């Protein structure tokens, strides 16, 4: 039986995702695209903050 285990991203992976989203944000070609990247960026920053608070 094959199982797929999904793990939340690590701190380093989240930082890379945030960097990528920040660069996409500045390259957005429409307000809708900008809003989508901004929404994703906010969610990933929150996820990183929560991850870091758990480490303390």
C-alpha cells in the first residue's frame, strides 16, 4: 500500500517561498495578480511566524 505523507514546509522552505512571492509581487501585471501574490505572501509570512513561535 502506497501512502503519501505531507509535511508542512520547513523554516528554510518557507523563507524561499516568501522570497519568490515577493519577487512575483513586484512583477505582477495586473491588480488581480498583485492581490493574489499579496494574499499568498501574507499567509506564508503568518505560517513562518507560527513556526518560529513554536520553536521557542
